[in-house]
């Protein structure tokens, strides 16, 4: 009867280390993505608040009823144009952030795969 070869005692440790490295890198990537997205949202909100404040200031400084009456149409047009440009800019930046996140995840998975493959290969070698 032939004895069954047991894997290297280091295999479980190396597999756990590879798994933890993947988990840590993934957590880091997701945290960075959240921070970038929050910053982007805060910047967009700040620009919107600034534009709104400018519109309010324009209403507050209107000198007569006729200039006050034309403000809503002008404000609406400026608002729509600004919002469309803002949405497009934010969408492009978010897409770039998501692409970077996906590339980082692919790299982390590749590193995990290499580490686990190497641990299994080394465990298969006789000591």
C-alpha cells in the first residue's frame, strides 16, 4: 500500500496570505473609489450651489419689474445648459474612475491567482 502524500504545511498559510492580500487590495480599491466619487459629488454640488447663489443674487439686484420678469427664462436656459454640461462631465469622470477600479481589481485578482498557483506548485514539490 502506497502512502498518501500530504500537502506542505505551509500551503494553508500561503493560501490565507494570498486571500488576505486580495481582500486588503480590494478594500483599498473600493475605499479609494468611494472617496473619489464623494469628492466628485461634493465638487458638483458646490458648483450647483454657486450657480444657484448667482441666480438668487441676480433676482435680488433686479431694478425693475421688466428685468425681473425676464430672469426666469434666462435662468432656466442657463441652468439647463450648465446642468447638462455638469452631468456629462461627472459621467465622464465616473466612467474613468470605474475603469481604474476595474483595472485595479483585475490586477489584484491576477496577483492572487499567481500567489495561489505558486503556493500550490510549491506544495506539490517533495521536501
